[in-house]
């Protein structure tokens, strides 16, 4: 997505459609993996890691939610880089700081660590959506 969006942006063409398509595909792919992880966590762990890691079965479904949100946040960051919005592209850094703080404060068990991570990337995703919505509204008002 990065080179195509960057080229379209330099030409002054609409990049929101391509971003929306990439977001949809990312959501479908990561969402499907998350559903598989929720539905068959034991099978996934046995296939990918073997029986030694079966104790992780309880954590995999929740961790897949973190990975889904993280994937979307990463996609948005790459989009911002492609359109030269470097300040907004640093939003994952905010999430990393929040994640560090969350894990530092809440680390009694892996659930707390995963929840802290989910909250951190969710905040980053919400912050990243602000300029996306602004750009979309601005583009729609020009039409």
C-alpha cells in the first residue's frame, strides 16, 4: 500500500479509497484469524507451537484482539507515512508508552498484561482516526 498511496498522494489523487480498501482487507484477514483463535485456540497452539505451550490456550483469544487492533494501528501509521503526515505516524509510539505504563502498573498475571496492551493500542487507534475522519470530511466537503 505504501508506494501506491505515496505515488497517488504526490499526484494529488484520492488516497482515501485505497486506504479504506486496505483497512477493510486488514480487518477481514485479522478478524478471520481472531475468530479462528477464539474458536480453536488449542488446535492453533498445537499446530504452531506444539503441546509444550498448551498452557497459553486461555490467553490466545484475547491476545488476538490485541493483534487485530495493532494491525489496524500499524496500517494507519504506514498510511500517514505515505502521505507525509509524519507527526501522526508516530501514534504507535504513544501506544508503546501507554503499554509500558500499563504493564508496569498491572502485571500480576498475563491477562492484565494483555488488557493493558489492548487499552494502549485502542487509544492509539482512536487518536489515529481523528485525522483520517478530518481528511475524509474535508474531501467530502470539496465535492
